[in-house]
C-alpha cells in the first residue's frame, strides 16, 4: 500500500511539472533578410527609378519600337469640332440610343455618304457613377450602339471606329446630375485620309 | 490504498488546467464569416519611430487590435537598436524570440509582423508582398508597383497615356495592363525583370481587363471586336483566342477561379446587373447570386476558392463578399475594385477620398481598414501579386 501511495505522488508530481516546462521555446538565431527578390528593388536607388545597378532588379520598360499599326485608321487626321453639335447623350447606366438623339446620327450618316473617302471614330464616355472597368465597357457599348445605327443606315462598318474612354474624359467637371448627364455621351470624330 | 478526496481533487484540477492551457494556444479559429470576427488584442512595447509605426500598421491590417497590457492576449516586445529584435508572448508564456538583419529596418519590421501572424494564425503574413496599381494625373497615368502598404512605390511605365487594369501573372514578375499608347485601349504583357513589353491584344475596339489564369498559361480579357464587350480567353502570348460570351451587353472584369476551371465576370441580363461564371473552356454561363446587394461588378475570386469579393454600385460603391457558390452578400466597407492577397483574407481596394482615389487595405474577417499613403494624383485599380 505504501508503494501505491508513492506512485500516486510521482504521477502527481509529473502532472504538476509538465505544464510549466512543456511549452517553453528557446530563442532562434538571427533571420537575415535577402537583399532582393528577383525583379524587386527593395531599396530604390536615390533617383527613385527602377533599374540599373547590380543584382536582380527591374529593368526600365522598353519603349515601344517597330510596333505595327493597329486596325482602324491609324494616322488619319482627326477633327473633333466638325460634329460637336451631334454629340449623342445617354441615360444613366444605359447604352440605348434614345429616339430624340437619332437625328444627330442622321447628320453624320448623310455626311459620310456625301464624302465616301472619309471615316468617323465614335468616342464612348460615362459619368463617374460606375467603377472604372465597368465604365470602360459601358462607354464602348455606347459607342457600338451608335455604330450599329450608322451601319443600319447603310454606312460600311470599316468606316466607323469606336473607342471607349470610360470615365476618363468628362465633358463637365462636377458631382451632380447636371454634370453627369453631359458626360454620358458619344462624341463623333471626323477622320480624313492622310 | 484509496486515493483520498484531496489527492483526487488536486489531480483533477491540474489535469483540467493543462487542458485549458492547451486550448488557449489556439486563439484563431479556422473559419470566419466576413466582418464578424473580433480582432485579436495585442500590446506592444520597446519599438520606436518607423519600426513601431510599421508594426502597428501591419498588425492592424492583419486583424489585431492594440490595447493596454491588461486587456491583451498577446504581448510583443523588443527593440530596434541597430536591428529589429522581437519576442511574442501569449498570456506571459513565450511563443518566440527572433532577431533580424539585412535590407532595412522597415523590412525587418515587416518580417517580424509576418512572424507574429504566422505564430498566432498558423498562416503566412502578407507584410512582405507587393501590389501594382495605376496613378492618374488627369486622364493620363502610369502603372506603379509598390510594397503592399504603398511604400517604395516606383513607376514601371513612362508613356504619358491612359493606362488601366494592371494584373500580375501569378508567381512571376510580369504585369499585363491596358494602355492607350497607340491611340486605342490595347493589352500589353510587361516583363518587369527584363523591361520587355509585348502587345497581346490589339483588336479593333476595346481590349481591356486582362486576368491571368492561376497556372499563368491563359489570359481572360474583354474584347469588343465582335460587336459588344464580351469575355474572351487566349494563351498567355495572345494566341488561340476563344470567345466565351456573346451577350450583346457590356460584360466586364473577368477573374479566374483558383482551379482554373471558371471565369467569373460582371454582366447584365434582362435589365439586371449580376455576376456570372462561365467554364474557362467554353460553355453556358450561370449566375452567381449576390443576395442583398445590387449592381455587382469587379469580382475577384479568393485563392482558397471560398469567396468572391466585388464592388456593389448602389449609389456609392461598397466592397462586398459572397460565398463563391453564390448566396447572401456581406457589405464590408465603402470602396471599389478589390483584389485578394494570397492569404484569402486581406483585400486591397480603392476608395474616393479628397478629390481622387486612394488605396486601402481591408481585413475581411474583422472589417478593419488601413489607408495606404497616396502618390500624387489618383491611385486605383490595385492588383495584389500572388
């Protein structure tokens, strides 16, 4: 019976000791941070410009050279004034061409029919009440809506280019509907052969 | 002999104390609902100036809250005499003790913050990661790369033209972005290590919103060349183009599921704006419901597959999170254009402040937000490197 009691005390002693020594961690040695990751200038040189220097660091962006021209009418002179009065306006969050705006499109269509060597670029725009990529897409949808109207009127598709500026180029600065409604627009840019 | 009552009581108490201590170590639960988790209370002392400020910023972003010693569960002590050294304790029990060297004190502070996060949550911290974003001064702007907290920011373009939607290629120092350098929104691939740039998509009309697949092999994008802005996918070099949607509406902002099987995007159907997903190899799109909010846009799928963060346009802009399979959306904070960190917990986003946008960091479980210092002009469209 005495040995059982003694055994109990040993077990008790062990149980009491374990929580106090079990979880202690010893300090580890110094963590040396690598001087730079590939492509990462962690300490920018005094000029604050990426590139140069030794080791793996970012290189300056290549200037674009020798890139072939894109589709559309690259290099054709642009006239932003000719069709100023024909700017088409849209309702909020909509790319539908309202019936009251159609006569403006007819003016542009008539001009293009009378000047078969000319082309037009439609610039689609939005007010600031959408997020940026949403507005870039919506502006394009607006430009395409007017392009469809011109094509339906008999203008060849390759004479009508589109470009969206999303919310990048408001016509009127301001944060109210008076400004917003002037920014939800398609502008026509006349393109003449270079 | 009989174990007498006193011995039994003593044994039992010690045993239960041991159990209690073991459970105390696991403070962070594995799962959380967005915006509902209490921050972890921590106290800190011994650091000064930039190191102290950096640690506070990093740990608040990581879901900690600084309190007095009496309310704290964790204690971080140390100093930055020469180099940064720090020790973390949990209820007076040492957890770790580390010293750092190299690069800069700021970077060492980030490394210590990451070690605290690792010890407390068991997950890797984000304090040493990077973001890309755009800086606009007027309509023209440039693409920038910086530390996740906006420090060490550098322009990677000098084209003085409209730029948009930078997106990292996973695991690479490569960015895809939209540039109007050639008088049209076109998509470029830019290798930051070599400086080489290549046009990936220069179709007529809109080329924008590039999103690289998790395995880096494909790119989803929005093209309008076939009559309306739709979702397309191609190989990383721009070849093998395939059209995925033909909605006639303005589709936008494609993003990949982490298994590379789905592309989630924003669209419109029967006058209602919604999020959808389409099989990346082609097929029928299905709606992802976002119950409780309207006009969802700019989705980003968390790397662990569980959540989609997005912007709801409801008058203002709200950052929301919904389970990836759809369901009830949680509104977290005002802002737009979110991007997940690799930890599937922290989100970088933009919000309009003082005439222009600036970037901010959101801890989704606790809803804690820290603003990132702004480079002059408007900073927006962030993408977190993963």
